[in-house]
C-alpha cells in the first residue's frame, strides 16, 4: 500500500485521513488517505469492487465512514449531512428530475438556498450557456439526448458552486463519441472554473486524459498515486501496470546480467541498475508498444495473429511457451506465420508473482524500469 | 492482414450468391410454409385479440345494455326472467321511461346515500393514498426496520377475507370493543365507537384497501432512481423536501392509480359497509343489493347500479387525466 | 330470479306450528285442510327394496349440512339401503339463485333439471313453489304430509313440503333483567326505559329483525289483514303500517348504538354475548346452539311475548319433469323425514321446530317448546316482506 504522507493537509481543498468503510463483514475502503490541492483534478481509478465509488460517496456524504476523517477546506465534514456539504456530484446514471424542466433542474438548488429570483434566472441562463444548452431551458429532460442530459446535470452541479465537484463515472452511460466529447468539455470547463474535482472511473483512457493525478485503487486501498505520466511510465506494481495500459509479463530467473525465460530465451538486463537485480525468479514487464519487432526469417518468434487496433496493429507473438503482444506500425510487413526478432525498448522488473492475479500476501513488488534498449537474444542464436 | 481479408470477403459474397440466385428446390416449400405460418399467426393474433373483446361483450357489455333497458322500463324480452318476480316496476314504452330514475332521485334518502358514498370513497382514497405514500416513501428515503415492519403489516389484510375482517373490526370498534374500552379507561366514553358509523366504514375500507395501495406505491417508489433522489439531497434538499418536490411529483401516475382504484373499490364495496356501516344512510353498494334482493325491486336496483356506474366513470376520467403522460413544450 | 335472503349466517326458517288460525281463509288451504287427519302413523307405501338414486340440492349453513349428512340421510339409508342420495351442498345458499334459475329453465323446456329435490337457505324454494315449478304434494304420495299444519302447506299452495321450522324469540340477560316483558307493550316500554340495551337486526340482513317489526306493525292491523298479508301482496293493506313504523322510528334513540341496526343475526348474538345489550330478538335455534356452545353466557334466557313472534318453515320441493322413478324415491325420502322419529331428530339437532304439528311430538320434545309457545300468526308473504323492508329502511333508521 502506498499512500501520501499526511503532511499536505494545510491548504488542501480535500483531505482524507485513514478513511475506512466496511459493508457487513466486507471491507470496502481500507485506510485510504489522500490530499487534494485546490483546483486539482484527481481521478480514483480502479476495477469494480475496488472501493473507488465508496470513497467518492463518503466525500459526498451519502455514506458515513466507519473511521478516519474527511476534511474539506480544513473542516471535518464527516458529521455534515449530504444537503449541507459543499460538494456536488455528477452521477453515473442520468439523474435529472424528469418532472422538472431543464431550467428548473438547474435552479433547484438555488431555489432551496432562497436566492433572489432574478439572480437565479441569470445564473441558470449563464450555466446553460456554459454547457451549450442555452435554448433548452424550457424542455423536459426526456426531450434531451443522454449527452445533453449529462451536460444539464453538470450545470446543475456547478450551480451549487461546490468546493468539491464529484464525478461518479459520469460518462459511462454515453456512447463513445459523446463520451470523448463530453470529457474534453468537462476538462476544459474544470480548468476554466477551477473547481477541485474528484473523478471516479474504471476507464484508463479517461483517467489519463483528464487527471492531474491518478490514484489507482485496489481492494479498498490506494495502490499507487501520481501523475498520469509517472504512473504509466513507472508502475509500482504489476496490477497498476496492467490496469493502466497493457503489459506483457514474462516469468524468468535472474542469472547474472541475464534473465532466463522458459524455452531457452534470455533477456539481457544490462541497463538495469545492478542493485535492483536480485537473484531468483522475477517478472519482466514490457508494454506492447515497447516491443520492437524486426521481420527476420531466422527469428525466434512467430506471429500467431494480427489484430487491427486503429492506428497500430497488435501482433500476438510466440516462441515456445513464451507469448507476448506487440503494437507495431501498420506498414510493418508481417503476417501470421511469419518469423521475427524482438527487442525491448523499455522494461520493468517485478518480483515474481502471477501477473494480474490475486494479491499474494504482503510482498511488495520490486520495480526496475530501464531506459536503454535491451537487446534480446535467444539460446539458438547464442549457440550459432 | 490485407491478404487474409480478401478471401474472406470473397467467400461471403459467394455465400450470398448461392442462396439468392440459386435457391434450391428443397427450400422453396419451406419459404412458402413460412409465409403461410405468418398468415396463421396473424389470424391467431387477431383471434386472441378478439376473444377478450367477445368475452367483455358477452359477459359485460350485454348485461349492461340489458340492465340499462330494465332501468328504462323495458321489462319484457331478455329481462322478463328478472322482472317477472320483481316489484314496483314502472314499464316504459318507446324509448322508455325515466320513472324509476325520478322515483329514486326524488327520494331524499337516496340522495343522502349518494353523498354518503361519495364522502366515504373520497376520504378513504385520500387517506389510503397518504398512508401508502408515506409508508413506502419514508422507507425509501430513510430505511428502518420499524417502517419495513409497518409496510409488512399493511399488506397483511390482503390475506384476510373481507367478511371475517369486517366482522372483527365491527366487534373491535363496538361499544364493548377494544377501542371503546380504551376510551372509557381514558375517561372519554363512547368517543371511539366506529361500528355502525360512516367513520367505521372509512376506517375499514382503508384497512382493506391499504395492501394493494402499498404494493403499488412500493413499485412506484422503487422505480425512482437512487441518483435522482441523491442528486436532490446533494443539491441541498432535506428528506422532506426530497419527498415533496422530487419524489412525489414523479409518483403522480401511481398516486392517481391508487386513488382511483381505491375509490372504485370502495364505491362498489358491499361487505364492509353492510357489516360495519350505519343503517342509514346506506352506501350505494348495500343500497343496490338491498333494493335488488330485499325490496325485490330490480328496476330500481338497476338505477342504483347506473348511479354507481356514472360515479365510477367520473373516477375513470380522473384516472385518465392523472395517468396521462405529461406533454410539455410546443 | 329475485330471491331474498332472510338469514345471512344461520340456518333458515322459523316454525309455523300448530296455528290458532281458523281453517279455510284461502283456496290453497282448503285443499290441504280436507286431507288433514290426526293420524300419527300413516301406512308407508314404500317398500324397503326400493332402489336407485337422485340428486338433492341443499343450501344453508353447516348445521343444516350436518343435519342431512350426519343424521337424516344415514338413517334413511338404514331404512332404504338401496337408495343413493347425491347430496349437493352450497354453504349459506350462495348457489341458490343459479340453481333455481337452472330449474326454472329446465321446467320451462319440459326437461329434468338434474336435481330431484331442492332446499334453500333463502326463500328461493318458497318463491319457486309460487312459480309452480314443483310437483304438487299429495297425501297419497307422501302420507306423512298430513301431519304438517295446513297453513304451512297453504303458503306454498301445496307445491312444497316443510321439513323443519324455526322461530324468533326474545333473549335477555337474566343477570340484569329480573322481570322480562311478557307482552309487546311491556317490551316496548322496557326498551324506552333502558336506552341502548335492546337490539334487533336490520330486516334486510337477518330474518330475526323482520319478525319483531311484523309484531309491532301487526298491532295496528286487523287480524284478517295480517292473514291476508301472509298470502297476498295486498299493497292497500300496507298503508296500515304507518303507525307501527312511527313507533319503530321512535325507538331509534333507545335501541343499541343510537339507532344502529346490526346487519345480521350473528351480530345481534355478539352484542348480547358481550353484554353490549341486555335484550334482543333472536332465532330460537341459533341462540339455543349458541347457549350450548358457550358462545352465549348461561345467564341468557329465551322467552316469548304476546302476541308471539312469527316464524317460517323451511321447504323442500320436487321440480316438475323429474323422472317418475326418481319422484318415487324422493317421495319415499320425504315421507321418511316427516315421520315423528325423524322430526324429533331435526328438533334435537337444530334446536328448531318440527315441521309437523308439535302436538304429535313426544312429551319431552313438547316440553322444549312450552316456554316459548307457538307462533300465533304466519309471517308476511315474500313480496310483502320486500315492501316492509323497503318502508322500514325509508322510515325507521
């Protein structure tokens, strides 16, 4: 478990301190601590069941934590009910009130706060303008598309001028095109308005595109937190590496400056800092885009399958028991059955454990990213 | 990739060509059979649609027409069986006579019966609606074991025969019943006797109607999305405001159904007002049965039946208005 | 067919027993009267070897079903082992109307209805008899019918035969009422003197109330008028009810619950049993079994007043066009149940009145009735009762 030090609380917009929550016997959130700077956009990323939504709903006040503190602008809000928390949430499901017009949906919170009518009217018009639905105020939600509805919901949330904006997978009910469109919109709007924002998602692309920082959650704990680039480039665990981007895991044994894989394949570890390389079993992690493929009739690897993935092709490669995926340019002339040689542009070294599998106890993973090219040889080649 | 996609698409085209241009003889009758199947299915569908209609006509429509004719004094033909034994009949010629209708409506007691019935069904329906909505919505917004238990208890009358329930309630609310004994202990004698009173009828009808109303409202409340309720609280609404301004407006249709069905149920009820109600005024259901079987006046009973029908139709209009989808814009 | 339900929750009927009426006030009566003989034992024309079967429709309460199933049919089968009776029972007589409609339709088509014998919890059989749907009863076919009081035969124009009766009586709580009223006048003044302590049921719901009302109304009618109303729908005589109705109306504030008239007979007994009222008009059979079962406290006593409340017999009818061989079996059955020993069983089982003259019964049976006396008049005929109930509803509560 990696969490941030608890020193950043002063001046933070939001601080979670060892927040815990269990449902029945099942621990949903396990001592999560997090500090979010004003105007920061932080994403809680994780698979379903990782506790990310529970964390978000605890911030919003919909769920009371079993323990720990939640500070918003340095005030503990754990005892503050939903309706008085300075947060606003955008929900996963379309949550507009179907019996109220778009304008009334947006103005509802302001009406409850007994703002003057003229102020409400101006504010609603302004917000609908911002979300690009200026002419839709008189319509009912049912007359709007899903994307439009979510934009109204966003306007509704912003109308409350929340200190923290909570986004609970708000794009998942939309189709791909709308999703991309809306998240771009949300990102630019958030930059403009500057509201501190927490997003919950299981979509890595979303997380990478929107976030200032990403917290990867697993089994109710934060597995790693950092900027998108740092997490992508230096995943601290196999789980993070697999959840954010794709990664090949190759089991092997370290032998001096070499890692020996099954089937007689060796991977040189020259570029890996010596102190990071222990002896014994390891997992070598290689992102598919870091696999450099060269067509070579005498190469050790055979192409099993080719899949188009938009702007790249995904090759499924195999050599004996070792199989991995590689992203290659579309112009690379390789067909199923063709042979090739491989190099790794960048590799990560993890202590041995089943990649992507269940957590195997408390053993932390050693990571060792290398930057230099690692030439890969195989036993046959070496013999020649 | 380029190479593999070529043959694949060619194969597909070939496949299409085979089935389209060269239909094998074996398939032809199959196709024809399919066409005739559709014909049969169409016929079956229309027959299935016709059956309920025919059923309604034979068992509902025709009897209604007959009793309408009876009301207007057409005593012969299909009505002769009923009218041969009836008393105080007013025969009509041509279109018919309004004699039976005026006879009843000129009777002050009958007008009292109508207003008593109207008051009972309006009050009962309103109380049932409030109870059912409160119970279900409260549980939705603030779930607790107590409310869950209450909800469960409210459904129990569904499993108790109305006759037995009415009789027990009649005893319970009588002068020697539980409520009055309690009232007497508190020093207010005879304040809580409901047997033989319209208040008793209302209470019992509420008891009888509540289960269905609770079940229906529960379904309605369940259809409210969590997010729409959460969003309201998030926007700063206290639970009562959420209930009043967000949940209730979305339950308009269910509320209309509960109100109208309860009203129609009460309107046509017999057992409850018969056992619990006062000797006068009578609820129309009891009045109709008495007039038909005790006073042996089938024609006048038909008038009462028609009165009930008109009241039910009014409730039906309310239902149609309330359950209509909102059309906004334009 | 319109059938009035006299008694909703109890076995129907009230006794018309030995009448003090003079014989011969109606055409129907004279026919019966001529054959009335005071013979206890009539020669039984039906041999034990009779065989076959027939269907018997019966509507009533479970005590009636038990009477047939547990008592009368088994003892008949001991006498006639080869006759099989298919007993079809409808609780509370809910199927009476449809069954009667079926019979009426069959008779209209000159066909057998399938039922060779009918009994109803309501006055359906009485009405059907008046519609002449049944085979007339003769003393030749049913010798024991001669034991039935002629007036009970006359009510149904000899087309049906009663097999039991019940009577309305006054029940009071002897713990609080030391001197029960002996006359109607005393009863009325007791009611006024003890407001809220007397109950009679709505005549539309339970028959017991009907007989109290008739007793009050009849005070202001001549004896001949009362007799006429027992047989004819004499609307002109109904005008004479106004005084009696006014008296009943004046009782509103003095009867139970400020003018609350319980819907049925059972509710009246409940009120009596709970102590809510001290006095009530009840069925003799229903209250006797309630006393036996402990539903009524032992302190409740039954008595009668003068003029005595009327009652009515429960009839059995044989639909026309029933096959001849079945009619013979049914007649054997009817003759059997009208015999003195079987009537004694009816009296014992239902705590009711016999269909035959009480004077023919054994001394022990007779003694049961001495306290209650016998009805002095016949109840109103069906259509008159309908009018009476309507007028009561209009004028009284």
